[in-house]
């Protein structure tokens, strides 16, 4: 009777019951419950659901920011490359010009001084008569020739200070150079780099004066295109955008294919983006 009641209760609970004989150990088959255990497919589905939400959006935003940063860095690298190319070209031009101007081996050296002028008759003699009316006075003696090595050393000293970013010292040396050598080798370069030193120090009036001197007094100089370019940059820095556009467009038209023209085009594009 008790066994039947137990069996009925177990069946109601969904469990199997097997009667055992006296002396036989009781064993109950075990069935692992299936509730509360997620299957592999369910876990994958939950993971896909999570990834398809905010995580993917965040990743997409980060990727876009990184791409924008890469583009910005590429622009900076391109501008630095143009600046380096221009500087290298200027240095090559400088040394090429020097090589062409220096005397070649075997060329006779210039005389140490000009031949003395013959004295005017009666001049310097006590009691002598004055020169006759209308006589042409003797020209002043010619200045001693400039030593090219000394000139080059003075220029290089100033240029080295500029490369070392010692702008105040470079300005001083370049001013001394153009005062000592107002014309001739390296003078156009000296005025240009003097203007550049002022420009870096944001002394735009002094920079403009010296860039204009390069343009007006050395029209055949290799520095003229770059001087025009920097004049346009100065107008841009001063907020004179119409004047800046005129100068920069002039550089593009007059010096096509040069590094100065490329830099002018880049600044014009920047102005278009800034809606100036």
C-alpha cells in the first residue's frame, strides 16, 4: 500500500519509480535539469546583440576620429616637405651661384690696389700755380677689392645663426653684412634672410621693408619669388586678405611650377576654406 502511494507521488512529480526488493540498494536514475542553462547558440545570439549596439557605434566613431587625425598629420607632413624642399633649393642655388662667381684655378688674382693716379701739374708744389680753369679733377682712388673668402665667411656666420634659431643675433649679423657689402655676392640673399628673421619674430613692418628691397633692388635674384610669397603671407597675417590674394595669385602666375607657387596655392586654398 505504501509503495503504491509513493509510486503515484513520484509519477505525479515526473520521476521514475522502480520497486526494489528487500536487501537491494535503492537507486534513482538522475536526470540533469535543463532549466537555467544557456545553450551555445543563445550565448552567441546575446553576444551579437551586444556588439550590434553601442559598442559598434563607439568603435565607428573612434575610427572616424583616427582617420581625421591621419589626414591632418598628412597635411602637416606635406607642408613641412614643401618647406624643406624650398630650403634645400635655396641652399643649392646659393652654393651654385658662389661656385660660378668664385675665380677658377689658374685665374690671375686681382691686383692688391689700383694704380696711383698721376698728379695734376702744379698740385702739391709750393708756389705753384692753380690748375687752369675747366681742368677735370682726378677721380678718387678705387676702393680695394673685396676678398671673396671674407665676404662668404661673414655671410655664412649670419646664416648659421639663423639656422640655429638665434634670430636676434642673425638680424644683427645680416644687417652688418648688407652695410659692409651693399651690393655683390650674397647681398640679395642677406636681405632675404634678414627679412625672414624679422618675419619669424613677427616684426612684419621690418620684414616687409626687406622683402620689398629684394624685389626692387635685385629683380634677377633667385629669391624674388619667395620674397613675393612672403609679402603675401604678411598681408594675410595683417588681415589684409584682398591684398594677400593679389600677391599670392601673382606668384602662381609669374612663377608656375616653383615651390613658391605651390606654397601660394596652398595658402589660397586655406583662405578659401576660411572663407576669406
